[in-house]
């Protein structure tokens, strides 16, 4: 079964063949993470070096 393409232009460059990538992009674009620092651990676990350098999930 072929996955439908997401028509949101913000997702146009994401690799859609990776399971869960759309959910991570949605979470990264949700401003909830900008003030709820409990989510910081998630971003750190995904890419510790990038998180320590930028503190930006996107």
C-alpha cells in the first residue's frame, strides 16, 4: 500500500519513507515545546549533539 503524500509545504522536504517522521515534524512545529521543557529530553535523545548546539528541534 502506497503512503499518501502530505500536501503541507512545510513537510515537502522530509523523507516520508521513515516511519514516524511526520509525527516528529508536527511535534517540532508545535509551540508547546518552546515553553514546556519536559520535551527537551526527547530532542536530546534523538540527536544530542545537534540539541546541545542549537536547542532547536526543527
